[in-house]
C-alpha cells in the first residue's frame, strides 16, 4: 500500500513538471530586451540582427521554440550561454552544489532554532522564554533577509572580523572554512524559517498536549519532557513537515539576493547575471533546475508525511 502511495504522488509530479516547464519558458520570454541586440550592441544593423535571431531560433513561433527546448532538455541539453558559449547544464550543475550546501545549512539552522524555541516555550508557558519565542516568531518573519544580511556583515565581518563578508568554501575542501563562509548567509536564510517553525510547532504542540492520550500519559506518572518527546512531538511535527517543504522553496528563491550580497558563486548569483545580460538560455536552465529541486523536495515531504501518519497512505 505504501508503494501505491508513492506511485500516486509520483504521478502527480509528472504533469506538474510539464506545466512548470511551459510556464518557465513563457515567462522568461516576457523579460524586456532582445538577446540579439544585447550580443551585437546598439550599433548593429538590422540584417545582422535578423541573421543572429535566425541562428538562435528566435524567429520561430513560440510553441516551436518551446518544443525544441523541451525535447533537448529531456536529453540533458539545456543549450549554450549566449555570452560565454559554455553549456548551460555544465554551468548550472557546477553551481548547484554551492547553493544546495547553503540552503541545506539554512534548513538545519531553521530546525534547530525552531525546535529549541518551540519546545522550551511549551515546557515553560508564560515565562520569559515563552515571550522570547513569540517575539522571535514575529521578528524573524518581519525582517527582510537582505537587510539582516547587511547588518550581520557590518557587525561580524567589518567590526568584529570574526567571519568573512564574501566568498564560499565547499565543505569537501575545508570544513572549518565552510562553516565560517556559510554561517552568515545560512543564518539570514534560516531566520525566517526558524520563526515559521517556532510559531507552527508551538501551536501544534499546545494542541497535541490537550489531547486525551496525553492526559492518559500524565495519569500514568510520566513527566512533561518524556510525554513531549515520546508522544507529542511526532504528531506535532506533521504540519511542520509541510512548512519545511514550503520553506525550502522560499529559501531557494531567496538565494538570488543572499548570494549576491555575500558574493557566493551559486545558482542565485548565476540567475542575476543571466537577467542582467539577457542570457535567456542560462536563465531558463537555472529556473528549471530550481523548480525541479522544489518538486523533488515536495515529493520527499509527502513521503515523510506518509511515514509519520500512515493513515495518509489509504486516502
């Protein structure tokens, strides 16, 4: 029955992926600017522009361009960059690991801070810890991550000199250097997620702790912490899992700003450069891979949801 559940979820992903590719291809074409004009410059003649558009396939109907792009993308060919001439797939996948490391670290920070604030808030309700957790839940949601990034750079990089302001070191190259380079951007990305998880998990835990089976556990002499850890946390995590899937997509989109602020050579920075240069093939490749990652994470979220609550498999 669990495999039937997996197959059904996977069946939903395929049409969503096709619709996504059509939307990605169509929306990027609406970006102002002419790639041929950007390549040849303002002094180019109309004949040269027409010839270049024909070479790039820009003179063909939109649906024909989409079909050609889709058939090549299925085979792993996302085209070539209009400016550098490098393969889009190679450029994107070379930066995918950087972005994934930053986002994964941000997710870990979100869960650690969210679980810490939510559980301590529930254990000591109406205490200063509870009020602090509520304040953090509101503050983390309200502060823009790019503003927080600039503030943290001024404090920890410029004034204190503890952490680098720009650059990135892979975890496979130097773990300590990775931690120093990723801490600030990951915290900027994860602060919003931590606030969301804190608010969601706190509300969910309070609701679960009012259930009858929790009262039965109390009547058997169990203390509050064992009740929360053994009985309450699993059911309370169900809505948090859904929130985590959405947070991953939000963080992935926010890397466009964060990677530009911290000069991290990831997919977000590549997307910004592609927009500024009107490099449509590169931008289409970046957006497509980002959407694929979001769909995969949502699929994994559905699977984890089904594992936490087996009743979902039979729906």
